[in-house]
C-alpha cells in the first residue's frame, strides 16, 4: 500500500510556501488538494473557478515542489474537484482514515516559519501579551507557567504561539517543542483510543519541553479529551515543562469545561489580546505588503486600515482580495477599487443593540435571506452557511451561553451551535472572502451599539 495522500501533500505545500508569497498561496494554492497518486503522477484537485488559472500560472511551481517533496521525476495534473482517477493512490471506499503518516503515527502540525516575534507588529492592544510570550520563549518554565493568551479570533494568538515555538526551536539548546490545535489533539487521542494504545500518544504530548495548545475553547463537550488534557497539564507543569494555551475567552468564561480544568488554565499568567488600533493596522499592512512584494500604495493600505478594524486576519484578507482582484483585471490596486470591493461586502443593518436577534437580522440582510429561513430547518447551502456565521458572531459578540444561542436560532441544541462556531473558526483561516464578510458583519454590529 502506498504512502497516504495527506503527508505527501503537506510536504508539497511546505515547498510551495517557500516559493510563493502568502497572499498568492492563500488565493490560488490553499484551496487545492491531492486527489490521488498514480505512479509518478500526482493528481491535484482544484475548484472549477480557479482550475484554469492554477494550471496556466502555477503548474510549473507545482511540478517543482512535487519533485522536491515526493519524487525527482514526479508529474502533476490539475483536475476538477470530485474527479478522482483510479489507481493505487486513490482513496479507497471504506478505508481507514485514522492513519495519517506512513509510520502509523498522526502527522505533526509544523510551526509556521513566518510567524516570528520579528514579524509581530506591537501596539497598545498586544504589548503585554507580546512581552509575556517573549519572556516564556526566553525562559521556558521559569517565567510564566502556564501562559494563557485570550482574545477574539484573528488578532494574533496563533502568531504568538508559533513565535514562541520558533524561538525555542532556534535558541532553546535542544529543547523539544510541540504545537497542536485542540482539534488535532482530539483527533490523535481518539485514534489512539481506537487503536487501544495510548502510550505513544501520551509520550508525544507529555515528554516535550514546550507544549503549545491552540483554541482550547473547543474542548467543550469532549469529556474524554478534557480528562486527557487535565492529566497532560498536570504532568507537564509537575515536571517543570512549559505550557502555553490560547482561547477566544478567559479561563473563567470557559463555562462548558470542567471547573478543575478551567482553574488550572487560569493558575498562571492570563493575558489578553485586543483588536489592533489604526496605527497598528497600518503597520501590519505595510509589513505584509513589503514581505510579499505586494504592489499597493500607501493610500490603498490607509483605506483598508481605516475600513477593516476588528482583526488582523480580516485585515490581511481584505488586502489579499484587493490585490487578487486587481491582478485579475490587470490593474494596480487603487483606492477606488478598494472602496468598491469593501463596499460590496454588505450593507449596514438597522440594529441598535448587539443581541442574538440583531445578529440574525443583520446576517439575513447581508446574505439576502429572510430571517425565518435561517430559523427554519432549511438546509440549502447558502442558508446553512449564513446560519453558522450568525451563530459564530452570537457566540463572540453576546454573553449568551451556547444553549441560549441555540434557543434563539429556532430551538436548536447547544451542540449545533458549537459545531457552527468550530466550522466558521476553521473556515475564516483559509477563506479570505468569508473572513471579510464575517468582519464586515462584526463591524456593523459593534458600531451600531
């Protein structure tokens, strides 16, 4: 049986990231996937709306990356999504998906080499969190342990986690580092339990000198995973090893977790990241443009910085969209084009307070839907997506609990809300247009209060 597809594609993407600026990677290459491997041929699936562009402009880069990462004689064919050719590398119906590496161990989530302290733009809203993260990186398990970083999505928590990991990897004199999202931790734990062998899993997470755990709010409703995190926490702290965690809420606000776990999360230093101010937003865009050689003038960057106010992720997504659209038109980004694109994200809702109902109304208006369609059991993709976005924003912008939000959306249970929050949290990281739409709604709702 050949090597699974996931580690092959991970290696290819790692090579592509070395050759392609971030904004181009996210627009044209992040949506791709490895559909099958047949001998020396890699079949790369692309969404229909970008397939021709990828084939015409990125095929040579894909081939070069595949030859470095997989085989010196590799060939690449760009195929439509859903058209899996038969062959030894094609996914088998009913095959186990629990193994994601050839050696039978789940693959690690690598540190992003571009997320360093040097690339982190410091401002009033993140200065303390940056200082705490740097102190932990310089003196693991001696400065603040555990370190808990919280803040709304998209404002730099993951960047700081990777920066700590990269610093320790470079200057930590042989210290071992592991980064994982809670989703990855959970997946690996479930695989280990199903295989009836958790020893290797525990060794991977409990023997490291530095564990970086991202998005711990997603431990909610995962009782066995919570238990495993609890014991991992105790083992690491008890043996003098460093633990750093991130969340979109404070430990005290993680009311869906066991009390003993929340108390441990808050036992060290808890620091908050706030949305960047205008000065920091300008600096972030200028640095991104410089790093990725983006041809966008100061007036364009100023326009984006003034319009997109709530998160770094939405800020960079807006820049990516403006540059991509201008590139497709064969133009240089202009203020007029920027205004047009950002104006088209969505109209301002009439809401006067930020409640579940105002979020529902605003979301329905933005996506040209009726509010009762979102509340109903309507499973059309456009309705389902709008419903998830509204639930995500309700969780972020209101103090309502998951069950209360569920009741506000037609009597749904809290697990449905939690699934929506997790889904949108993942998608905004890879879909610039979704990130901009969510940020636009968020800005409208916050400014209307």
